C-alpha cells in the first residue's frame, strides 16, 4: 500500500511535538551539580596517615607523575632496654595532574590504602604548572571520597572485618573469663563471710569482751 | 479634540501591540524551539527562564556600530529596514480583534485589499536591501526574495478572494460578522494555502531560501549590522503576528468561539493567533529548507491549483445557498 501523501510530514511534526513534552537533556552544570556515578574517577586523594613511603605508587605510575620525598627518623625504643627503630617520614607527596592519565594503577597498587578515587572534578587551573597538587590538597580531597558501596547480600565478609571480629571475639572471651574469675572470687569471699556470720553470737560478744579487756 | 485623543490612543495601543507581541512570539520561539530540540533555551537573562533575553538582544544590537558599505546605495540601504517593518504596523491597524468599533485600530472598508497590498510592500524592503548592499550574496538573496514573492503572492490573494466571495464583502469586520462555524470545513483548503503562502512570503523556514545562511550568508541582510539588522528581525516576527492574525480573522472566525461570545471575543482572537504562531515555530523546527526549484514547484503546481479549486468550491456552494 502506498503511503498516504503527507504522512511523512505529519510524522515529522509528531517527532518534534513529542520531544517538546519530554525532559530536556541540557545539564545546568554550574547551577546544578551533576549526579556522578559511584566510582567516578575525578581526582586522586591521599590519606597520608596511611602512607609508609614505600614508593610503590611512584614506581608503578606509567606517567611518572607522582613525586615523593621522605627522610628517616629514629624512634626511641618502646620498652627500656629495647632497640631503636627507624621510620620513614613523608616530606612531599605531589601528583602532576597535567601528566596523570587517570589509570588508577597507583590506587590499585597501594598496599596500605593511602590512595583513593575521589569524584571531585573542579580543579581546573589557568596554568599547567599549577596542576601539580601537593599533599595538603590531596589530603583535602580525601574528605570528598565516598564511603565504599555496600556489599551484595550474601557476599563473603571482607577480610578486614573478619580479622577485626576475630580480635574482638578473642578480647570479649578474655574479658568474660576475667569477669567469671572475679565473680567466683567474689562468691568465695561471700561464703567466707556468711560462714563467719553463722558463728554463735556469744562467741562474738566474748571476743568483743576480750578486746575491751585488752584495752 | 476628543477625536484627536481617540485616534492618538488607538495608535498608541496599536504601536504597543506592535512592539510587544512580536517579542512574545520571539521568546516563545526561543523556548519552543529549544524544547523541541531537547534543550532549555535561554535561562539567565532576566532571572526567570531567560524572559528578558530579547530585551538583552535589543540592547546589544543598539550598541553595535551602524555600518554602511562604501559601495552601497546609501539612502536606499538605510531606508530598507523601515520599508520592511512599517507595512506590518499599518496592517495591524486594520486587524479587528473583537466585535465593534472599539476593538480595531481603524475600520477599512476594502480591508482585504488594504491588508494584502500593504503586506506586499513589506517584501520590497528585502528587495531594496538586496540591491543596495552591493554584495553578491545580498543580490542573490534579493533575487530569490523576488522569485518567492512572485510565486506566493498569487495563491495568497486567491485564497483571500475565496473568503471575500463567501462573505460577500472585502471588509475584515464584515467578513467576521458574516462568519458561520461551517465556514471552517468549507474554507479549510483556502486556509492552508493562505497560511503556507504567508509563511513563504515571510521567508520563514522551511521557505527561508532567500536568507539561506549556509549558502548565501544571510541573503539580503548580509551587510546589515546593529539596529537596522534588528529591525529586519523584528519585521519577521511582526510578520508572523500579522499572518497569524489575518489567518485567524479570514478563516478561523476571529472573535467567534464556542462560548463567551460578547465580552471575551478578543481572547478568542488572541488565542487563535497564539496557536497559529506556535504552528509557525513548530513548522520551522520540524522541516528542512526547501530547495529553490521545490519552492517554485510547490507554489505553481500545488498551491495555485488548490486555491483555484477552493474558489470554484466557494462559488458553487454560494450559488447553491442562494
């Protein structure tokens, strides 16, 4: 059947009219912040308290955009007579985001959970040199890192939580044991006192008289 | 003295309508076009959904330098925007928006003649601009305008003549007084022809071959800057208002409506005009530009035969009724 003349024109009109009734796709960005998906690769935050200056991130970085300076400090022995320990202290941690290609290898490779993806993306600069961000800035971005997404129902417990629970269980068991011992000690003391109280009152008055006589 | 005041007041109101309604149509075009394309359109100017965007545009145009090319025909070049704009002001004077003397700027006995003749003058502005600019793109635009004017003036006149025949008068209020609801299906073909031909005369998309910006920059308006360019744009939107108003009056029954016949006639007129203006914008967003030969073919092989058929139908029905 040949198409009705003008049906194509009507179809065109229908398309534009339908589009008009739908929501627009325009993002009003500076006024309305975009809704970013979880795991957005915006910027890399540094949790510097966890950093041990192992340098793994700097060495794995394909762009060589991570700069780390550090020095060693000696820590006095924890117990008297012990040995002095040495410890790495972070002096500088900087990422050049002009070089960074957001591969995330540094975050994967960090064994101490010191690097995180943050969804923060508004750190454009007018000079390319200012894109090298130092540790204080990286530490500030840590506050924008969202908490990790919840596990699937029925998923295996994370290792950290399992370890923590083990320690907590051990601690609780020990506390209970101690409490038990304390209770038993208490009970023995109470029976002792009860036995003393059960002795005849004459005995007790005699004993009191003796004491008075002594005075 | 009272007469002078009356005339002055009427002219003032017509002028206010002439300045405000085209801006409303322009803003509606901004927003409707944007949403039909999945955008938002202007959002900042004026605070609320960019309502003051056209005011801001006007301020911008007023600040720009008024350049006249060295080789241009100076006087003609400078007069062209006024020639393009003023006819629409004159047409608005004659369009009745409600029943009675009070709702029309000036009752013209030969209303249809006056309106169509004056509207034809508006296109002369484009011709003058195209010729006087001393620019090959402007000239091409002007020639295309001339070709389009020749092709589309005829079906427009024929369609209007059909209504005049039906009503037995060429006065616009007279036509509306004679209007019956069944004129709507009776004159529908004429209405379509009139509306399409009017669009072509305004050089609105999809009939914007004379200003096709991807081929000849902006046709006859290429050399214009600042306020004079703004006047051409204003003329286009005033033209939309006039075309929609005329279609409403001639074919859609103007102030007649299903209810509220007495006091609210002007609301019906404005409502119908607004809906037609929306259709003008809708067509612009939907259809691509017609090629020059398609444009001519549409006029000469479709619109004119349809208009003639409408006149024949009108005549037959008219004789049958009598």
